[in-house]
């Protein structure tokens, strides 16, 4: 293991060109980029030393991102201008550097500090007023029992503690104009859903598709989330008459930013219903 002499926190964005990269492929791409830029990453111990590069949280396949976080541990100290120059020389395609911070080497590990994440997604086939009413019901609920299906297992959980805030906004004109895989005719019903979801290693993390499915249940609709999962799936609500149900279609999912625990007030990441969040729906 090489000695760690410096720690940089990289804030970066993932654009369209890289949206369908798996997390493992993205890690390998970044490692090659750092070699091209001659960035002296420290390495781990063992027979197969690995570069000391730590991402805060994996990003779902097909999701864009605006402020992701990663920590780079260097075996040599670099000035900020030199670090930025080397990053620019080797940046992987589909990624952009947003910001860069020189972090104390002994600071706590990045991933355990994560507390929340902000997302936005455009929903089609729903009126803003109807979506806002459904969102208000979710925020007012004491609990939101849901199930996750993983291979042969079904896991029951409560979505409510993972849901910190919902806001319903006007739809993104870019998705209306270009269609983004959904109907783009004039007058189409659409809205932007903005979410703050809990993100915790030990207490669970919320997912955009879970909230959209819960909203669809309130609206009496089925769901399909092609841009979140990377593939077009069957309607989320498995009901006998699902084929006849109106479809709540979600496109253009973006993770806006990750929040560390010291960046939010305790009230902003507390469990349970939030009166301030309900007021903002």
C-alpha cells in the first residue's frame, strides 16, 4: 500500500453519453482516466493493489447526475490548478468535473456520511394538480407499506421514513419538446416530480421508482420507468385489470445531488411525516 499524502473530493456530473454505464464499468473508466491524466492515486494492500478511489454511492443504470461525489487518495500532493489540469487531460467521456475540494486525510469515510439525495423526474399522463394532491397524501401518511421483489424474495418495508420531501413543479420544456420517449403532442399532461429521499447505509435508501409507484397507486394508475432502470418494464402495479389502467410514465430521471449529514439540519433528515414538506407540495 502506498502512503496517502492527499485526499481530494471530486464533485462530478454524468451526462447522456455515460448514462448506461454500470457502476463497475464506470469505476474502471475513471481509473483509466486518472492514469491518462497522470494522477498519482495511492493503492491498497494485497496481491492485487487497487487505486484508492471511493464513490459515495452507485448511480442507477440510465440515470443522469449533476453533483455526484468521489474521494481520491493520492500518493503525492498536488496543487489545485495542477489537479484540475490533470483531470481535464484524462476525463472519461460522458462526465464533467463540477467542483474539487482538498479534504483532510483523516476525515470520516464518504459513504457513511450520506444522509439524503435529491432527484427529479418528468411524469407524463397526469395533471399537475392531481399529482400534487397525491403527493400531499403520501407526505401526510404515517406509513406507506410497500414490497420489493428481488429474484425469488419479496421484502416488505415502509417507504414513508425514506421519503423526506416531495414537490410538484411545471414540466421540463426539453422533455415536452423532444418527447424523451413519451408523446410530445401539444397539450400533453405532464409534471416534474422533485424528491428528497433518505440515503443511509444502515437505515435504507429511497428510490425514485418506489415513490412513483406509490403515487400511481394513489392516482389509480400503473407505472413504467424506462429511463430509471434503463429498460422498459411492465407496469409496476400488478393487478388483474392493469392493462386497462392509465399509465403514469416517468422519463428523464436525474439525481441532482447527494447530501452529507453535516450539510443538512437534523430536522431535514428526521424520520416520519414533515409538516414543512407538506406545505411545499
